[in-house]
C-alpha cells in the first residue's frame, strides 16, 4: 500500500520550473532513492513534499489524504519529518536541546523512550548531550539532524543528501544506520543522494531525476545494473539520462 502517492507534481520558482510533472509512489516500509545530477530538481521535489515551496501543480496524497496545500507544521504533525541538506542543526543549542525541539510535536509521555532510542542509534550523541551542536563534527551533526527528526515519531522520513561532505567511513556508518532504522522500525524513507551507488544499494526502489523529470524507475538493484545509470552516475559520469517519456516505468529500462 502506498503511503505517499505523487501525481503530476510541478514546482516553480517564479518563471523557473524546477519539478516538471513528477509521478512517484512510496510504499509503506520501503526505502525509495532519488538520484540525479546537481540541479536535477531532487531537493526541490523533497522540499515540495514538505510544503516549502507549495506545489504549483499536481497532487500529493499521504496516507490517503490530499496534503498538496497543507502547511509545513501540519505535515510534521501528520508524521512527515525532513532532514534537510546541510544538516541545519541549531548550533548554539546543546545536543539535548536540539533533540527536545524535535520532540515538540510528539506525545511527551514517549520522550524518555525516544531519547533513549536516539542515543542507542547514535551513541556519540549521548556523550555529546551537553555540548553545543555547532561544535560537533560534520558527521556528528548529521547524526543529530537524523535523531532530531526521529524524535517527532515520523511515519515518513525524508533525507536530503545525508552523506554530503562526510568522510567515506562516516558516510558508510550513516547509510548503515538508515538501513537499521528501516529494518527494525519499518520506517518509510525517501532518500535524496548523490552517492548513487550506496543509495541504490540501500533502496528497495529508485527514481532517476533529470531536469525536473523522472526518466527511469525500477528496483534499486536493477538501476545499479542499468548501463545508462552506470554511465551517468556510477562510472564518473554526470551528464544525466535524457527523458524517454512522460510516464517512466520499468519498461523504460
């Protein structure tokens, strides 16, 4: 069953159309990866799902409800959490205070349990709980950003470039934690990631975004093996894949 169903989504910034008639669906409990070159529209798509900016066209159905024009704070209360590109923790606040902010929309009776879950997933945050977030390393800040999102008890977790700017060893750790969250808690995850290899290896399904349009979609392993995807994103290429149709499916492969 689809937890998220997007039809004909359009996002505009003035006269610029960043997302052009995107169709995608995300089933409950799966990881779906969005890959593409810089400027493909990945972040714009993810932000539109969060209500900032609002969709210029199309529909977004979440858990059977039309949320196309819902306010961002309402989306958080409905169970959608966003970890933005660049982490964006509150640097002057402590680790614990950042986590407390993430929990403001959740039932307070779950706070102790959820805090312990965060510290179990990210043991370094327990050690850094009284430290200002701005003094953490990049990897630690990314862990904090994910943990803060989880404190809201989401059903749908949107991750934008979680490995960006991180050392390979730390990136591997982040991907491992994402897999663990999905497997243990059946968390539904949409992952935007330029590291196409690790994203598709992790994902149940993937979409390729080029110039604001979906050009390919398939199981993660199928996309990993696809020659066009390999040439464009896995073997040093950055050219992207030209659109084949307005309604891509596995037949595009």
